[in-house]
């Protein structure tokens, strides 16, 4: 039985606002059904659930009629699949589809009453003679009236709602207009649901790709640190997101024969896959060098390759170094990167560099080499600006001074250089609290024994 017809409402004065009379809607049985339908529609996770909820609600609101759901999408022209056929007494001649795989398993039909109704992409209203159908036989016997409307997916019908009943004039033009409006609103919900599903699938695919990029990027980092006579090395690497723009490398002179070692710490602008691609370019250039040049020449070569590739608005800050284990001489050159900190007998100080601009912006950077004797008991810290620019909950930068204090607070040599990294990490975490770091963070410690 349909919900009771709407009674004529009575009105009463609104206590809170003189001059306003509010209708008493307690006798309206349809409003709760419509509100409940709205809540259920937005809780469904697939389009067939939405359609089934809609059909059930319309049956309670308008009274039971024969309801047929038809899918024309992915069928040859003029053909269709029945996705649900329910009689007025609730008998499911074709049980409701609950997942997309069932749709593809449904048989394809052509012709008959349903073929006639779905041949035109517009609502239909018809009188029937109650005879069996040429395709579905006795299923259509006794029905004398019909209304139908497509549920469009983009510009083409994806599904059809067809209602049949025994009275000849069961449906009016007003009924048809209401059914069309309600069905198309359901179509909007279905379309939004499918868009959301596509977005979730696309996001999952992108995240999987980014995870793979991050894994590849980590494989570019030194898998083991080369043995440098008289020097111990420790490194820490953490990305802001899955893939990042920080990079470091430590490698012996590719030419061999000399006890020289190169190291590089770099920070590509931005985050994610684009920064990771730039990092891979740095790695490729480094690993294809035939010999280890001076730090300034090393940066010039990296800059030449990046500038030639025109990496768009991206750029790379970098700090290159060369250590000669035979002489104990340590050389540095910078390109827009934070200078290294040296912890020696006089405390911690920032090494002065006459550096150039970041890599990839100009055709040459013109960086100069800073040379110093790396004496036993000294430590050198190289880091990216994600460390010094770590932000507290009160928007205060961690700063170079805190980096220096953390370095000074670490246990003195000859402890492992990892202790410096742990002390620095503890200080950063205490500074930012529970906030997520806003940038990649990489640090490299060299300790002379």
C-alpha cells in the first residue's frame, strides 16, 4: 500500500516569532520516507545499492507497482539487460544486481516491450493491453499502464527505471515528471559515486607508483659506506613524503690509484616524484664520472648537465667535498646550500664558503673551493635545510644555532658518529613536537679518528 495521501496541514502560531504560523507536518507519512531515503542513498557504496534503495522507497511512497530495471550501457544497439524485475507483490523474477560482475553475467535481450521503451533516450508513458510480451511472455500479463525514465550516465543512459501497473490510468503526466526528477537525482548520486570510485582507484594507482619511485630513489643512496682511512661516516635520510628531493652520496675516486673520496649532499626543490627525478639525474652524472675532480669542478659538471636539461622551475642546492686520506686535506664547494658545521677544539662553527647559486639556474655557478686540514677528533656535519628550517608549533625555525648546539651536545669522540645524528634527531623532535616535518631531512657526519 502507498503511504497515506498528505492531509491538509493545520497551522499554529510560532511562540518564538509573532506573525509566523508553522504547519503541523506530523501527519505527513511521506516526508520521513523521503528523508530516510536521502540518508540511505549517501551511505551506499555502489550504484546498484542506490538503485535498490530508491526502488524500495518509491514502492512505500507510491504503492507497489511492477518495477523493472534495465541496463543498456555496454550492450549492442537496440539490446538491453534486465538487472531487476519485481512484481507488485514483491516477487523478484530477476533478483536485484548487487555488484557489477552480475550485470555482465545477465543475458542480453532484444525487442519486445522493453526494447520499444528503451529505443528512445527519453521518458515514456504508455497504455498497455495486458497481453503477454513477445520476449518476456507472462511477465507482462495484466499490466495496463507504464511510465519509464532513463538514469543518464554522462550524456548516455546507463540504466532505465520502468514502472507498470494494472489500472489503465495509474500514471499521470505529473507522476511522470516526478519520477523523472527523482530518478535523475538518483542518477546524479550514482554518477558522483562512480566519480569518487574512479578517483579512489586513480589515487591508489598514483600512490603505488610514488611508493615505487621512493623505493627506487632509496636504492640510489649508498648501500654501504666506503671505508675511508682514518674517517668514520654516518648518514641519516628521511623524506617529507614517500618520494623526496634530498640526496647524498659518498664514493671513492673512480680513477683509482689515489686515496681520495668524494661526497655530495643535495636538495632538489619541491617534493615528490618531480624532485626524485632530478635526484636520479644527479646520481647518474656522479656515477658516470671517470675521475674525481675538485669540488668546484664537480658542481660545475652537475650544473652543466642540469642546465642543459632545462629542468623547468626546479633547482638543486648542493654541497660537494673531496677528502684526501693521504694528506688529511678536506675540500668543500657549495651551490646555494647550507655550509657545513665543524666541531673541533674551539667548539662548533660554520665553515665559511664562497659558494655559487643553486644548480640548474645559470649556465655556470662560479663556486670557489674552501680547504682545511681535517684533524683527529674533529667532526663535520653536512645537512639539508629541512633540518635547520624545521618548524615548531609556534612557527619558530629550528635554526642553525640549534643544529650547532645539538652537535656540541653529542658524546665526544671517539664515539660513533651515529651519536651525533641521534642527538640531532632528538632535538628536532623536541622542537617540532607532534607536527609532521615540512621538508626532507638529510644529514651526513664525518669524524676524523
